[in-house]
């Protein structure tokens, strides 16, 4: 192995906080899927061309460029170019692979990627830090001002202003916390819904495989009954020619009875398979309807979550403008 090839354990540590990587692990992707063989052979010291990367990911170059353009806009990939051509280091290639796996899931598109990456900016932590710093700064100012003469009118006015700011912040914190609790509840709901969708997808795949087997068996039985009918026709023709039609009708051999029983049995098997296929098709149709409803619910919950995130952004903006104006 080349000394410049990546070590998976060290490489894995780089993606512990990657939202797309974490989403795939949450969906139950195994390590052999998350880290395919071609990733292990990448050279950490070199840059790869679009053609090389498109071959690795088994996609055409135009599709690759489309994904790269959007992922650069989402600030997920670094825009590394040599002239008009993109160049990719091993981190970017792996990120493209993660996105590709994420998009393979039913109902996923680049908007889902954008949403996921929007959450990865850790805006919640920034908002928390901003509020805590504002409270700490005001506490320090109030404590400092109380050390001056209490009879000083200007100082008292300043204390009143700062107390007013504190009340504003307290209201903001209550509002912000309420929104955060709702966001947390929605995230739990989304996790359950994604898990449910993953399970239904598995059931649909099992159902489709079963239908393939049933339809294959059905086609084989059709061929058998067709073959049996043709053989029976040939036997009738041969016997009628040899013994005469009247004698053939009066003399039914045990072989004829067996042929008739065989044909009847095949017909019954075909009917049974038809019924089983109908039942399985109905089951698949019901699963697809259920999956559609789950994805609609995911869409609604995601929209609600984004609304609460937007509310929290407005809350913070209100806080900042209030503090600046008082």
C-alpha cells in the first residue's frame, strides 16, 4: 500500500461531525458501503481530474459538474480549479461519494442536501453563545454601575436602561427556548419518520423481489402448460391417424388420464400463482401509498422546522436591534 493512501480510521475521524455522513449512519449504512474500496486507494497527496472522479463514482462528467457547482454554492465543497477544469482532492471526492449515496435514497434531491447542510452550520450554538455573551456583558455593566454613588441620577438612569435590556433579553430567551423545544420535537419526529420510511423501503424491495420470483414461476408454468398442450395435440393426431377417430374416442389409455391430470394440476398452480401475485401487488401498492404519505409528513415537518429556525433568527435580530437602540 502506498504511504500516501488514506487510513480509514484517521479518515473517519474527519467526518464525525459531517451532517451527510451522520445521516447515512443514522439510516443504517454499513462501513463497507460508507468506505468502499476505491476510497481506500486514494492518494492524499494528489489532485484528481473530473474524468477520474466521474469514473470512480460511475457518473457522467456533466452530472458531476452539476453536483460540484451546487455543492460549492452550498459551501460543502472547496472550489479547486485549474483554468476551466475542476480538480479534486481526496476529501472532496469522499464528500461527493457521500452526497451520491444520500441522493440514491428514495425522495432525496439536492434541496434535501442543502437543507441538511444548512443545519450543519451550527447556528443554534452561535445563537446560544450570542445570548450568553449579551447577558454576561450586561451583568458586568450593572455590577460595575452599582459601585458608583447610588444618588447619582445619571447612574440610576443607566441602571434602569440596563435593567430594561435585561428584561428584553429574558423575553428573548423564553421565546428562543420555546422555539428550540419545538425544533427538538420536530427533529425527533423527523428521525422517527425517516426510520419508518427506511423500513417501508426495505419492505417494498422485499416485495419487489418476491414479485419477480412469482412472475418468473408464473412464466415457467405458462411455458409448461403450453408445451403440455402441444404434446397432447401431437399425441391425439398420431393416435387418430393410426387407430381411427372412432377407436380413439372409445379407448382412453392411462397415459391420456395422466396427461389430463397434469394439465389440470398446472392450471391450478397457475391460478394459485395469479392469486398470490395479485395479493403481493396489492401489498406493494399499499406500501407505496404509505411511503408517499410518510414523505409528505417529512416534508411538512421539515417546513415547520425551517419556520422555527427562521423565527429564532428573527428573535436574535430583534435582540441585537433592541440592544443597539437602547
